[in-house]
C-alpha cells in the first residue's frame, strides 16, 4: 500500500470522526476544554479519591473532558481513560473548534480499497450481507450515516458499505511525505515483504499525551518518530497502515478499528513517557496478552541494541488499544520527555532513525 492510499484512508477517517461530531451534538458538547486551577492536581485511574494516581497536572495545564461522573471528569492519558476532580478545573471559554464545514461533505463517489468487503442491508456489521465488492469497485454514494455509506447498486437498489474500507474518487492526489532519512535499510533486506504492520502514533490534536520538560508535548515527539518508523518499515518491504498522520485527535476505538479492518500482522503503538520523578528514564515495551510478550521481547531487545537509552524491560499492562486489537500488539514508550537527557536525545533525527531501525529489526526477527 502506498503513501497516497494511506493518507486518503486517514483523511477519510478524520472526516468520518468529524461527521460523528456533527451528527451527534450530544457527543460534541460533552467534549470540553478545561484548565487546572489548583497548584497540583492528581490524575486517577477511576472517578474516586481511591483511584490510583497515574499522573499529576499543574496549575494552567489544559485538558479535554469527555464525560463526567460523580463530580469527576474523564480525559485520556497515555491511551487510557483517566479521571480528575472537576472542582479543581475552570472551563475554557471556547471548546474545540476542530469541526470544519468541510467535514459535512459526503463524497459523491467512492472506490473500495480493501480486497473484498460485504455490502449490507443497513449501516452496521449487524445487518445482513446482500452482496460483496472488491478492491477498485466504484459506487455512487446516496446517503451517509456515522461511518457507513449508502451506495447505489443496480438501478434503484441500494446497500451499505463501511466508509473506512473506501476512498474518495474525487479527492486530489496528496504528495507523499518527504523522506529525508539517510539511514535506510539496505535494499537487499526486504524481510517484511507481505506483512501488514499498523503504526499507531499516540495522542494528537486535543490530546497532547504526556507533558515533558520545558512543556514539550508527547504528541509532537511521537509524530516525527512515527514518520521514521513508517519509512524504515516500508524500506523493509512492509505494508504500513497508519492510524494518525497529523496533529488531530483519533479515538482509541478508531485506532483499534483501523487495525482490525486489515489482516494485520502486528500493531505498534508509539509513545513517549513522563514521570513526576525527573530522574526516570529509558525505554519500555508493553504487551497486554501474554501471547504478545514474544513480539515485545523481540522489539525491545532490537531497540536497545540500536540506542543508548536505559532498558526498562518488557512489561504487561492492560492498555485498551492492546486489549482490543486482534493482531499481536505492543505499545512502545521510547524514552522520558520529563527527563532532560532523554528529551535531548529523543528529539534528534538520529535517535528517531535508530529507534525506527530497532523496531524494524525487532519485527523482522519476530516474523523469522
Ligand atoms: Zn502516550
């Protein structure tokens, strides 16, 4: 799969996510921006003062709230739902303005981009299949709801197809990302040929992820790193599917759904860590299902042999994106942006190239 198709896929996804906002004002109004008013605010795993403290926010920090329960509000931290006490927050005047008028445009025609898909009698996988379509088939779109398109079949007959398995016919060609890395895999090494790898750059948009030293945001370090990872994997012959290719918000469920829409061989979520303890440093790999520990071991040891950061090992954690993806999946914490040394290293192109090479080598070893 080439860059262009992937950009289109991600673009269509962001459209469908934005459409959800437009079609469901209840959801849109429930996502609001707040600012922390107390000097330190504990971030907990549950909406209760008994919930485990997973992070702390400082006065002036901003967060986006997705729901409210018992005086507690929910946001995201490192891909997990977390909670903070609402009375320590001040609501921001304007909430997210990401919804653009462009988002309501339903494409006129779409082409199937997945190998083979079902056409259904209604907008959901619970509706019966009334036919099938294959890659390259084009349809006129007659209606849209949530993430499904109603398309014209024969004459007046219509059916429903999943929007995330299609691409717009009319969309202009996007230029692929400029690749400036000098550290590519030797051309004889095409060891990931035929493998579908999902690269999931953590956070984005209204979710900054961890906040590090000097206010550096995790989402902004993850994105350039993911570009390097994608380049190295493609150089090794992999089909790379990307869940986020810019600075915008992607729901965890959508990250999972993207992965589960393909015959994904491995799902790799990219993150950087932060801690209240400035001395905390190094790289860790997380897996949820014990069966994925082997993938984690392989990637962690390959990364550690490429870069000089501390080895924090391979750990088990119940992250939603790992739990719900059907492919073997791992979440990589590629250094602490709250540690000045780690931060100075991980922001360099050479580190990001080396870590990308490590991840690629780890996958090659895993599939051997
Ligand atoms: Zn993260």
